[in-house]
C-alpha cells in the first residue's frame, strides 16, 4: 500500500509563516558618550561602559542585572552599540565605571562610577542613551 501526503499549503507560505512567527525579540541599545574634562581618572586607566537592566543610582547602586560591559577609551567621544535578545520592556541604565582592580567587571562598592543615565526601552525596539562622563 502506497501512502500519499497532501499539503493544503504551498511550501513557501509555510516557510514564510515560520519566519514571521519567530519568538525572538531584540532590543538594540546605542550609547553616546560625551567626556567632560575633569581629572578623576587618567587616560591610561581601565574604564568600562556597563549596560544594566533596571536602574542604577548613587545611593542604592544596582537594582537589577548587569547585561554587558565594553572597554572604552577615556576622553574619546563615541557611540557604542549593544543588542540583547529580550522580551522585557524596562528601564536600561548605561554607566561608565573605573575598573580599579582590572578584572573587566563592575564590583559594587569597589569601583567608581564616573557617569550614568537610564532610559525606558521596549522589546523589539531601539533605545538611545546620551551619557556624560568625567575623567
């Protein structure tokens, strides 16, 4: 006995539907850093940009998860881009910190924050944050 399979849809339509039904959402964050000349750190120090889901403030520090870090050049105004696979719409904080022990990670209570700013970002969208930092 020979079995036949009948597909009521054309294959390109099914493939198109699978592509459009993808469950992944990305949030693209662009952070523009503007440095102000103030001698807190030297240009040879290890300084990083951190991206935090949630808010950071000088009194309570972190209230959520550190997503990523990138080393930055002190005194060089530049835009940094990050992309995260997330379904969360939330506040996101960009902050510059002096990495005092050279481990490339923010150590709360140990590393100095040189500037921060947060903004609300929606899943599947773009978020831009302009940040002033001091060196």
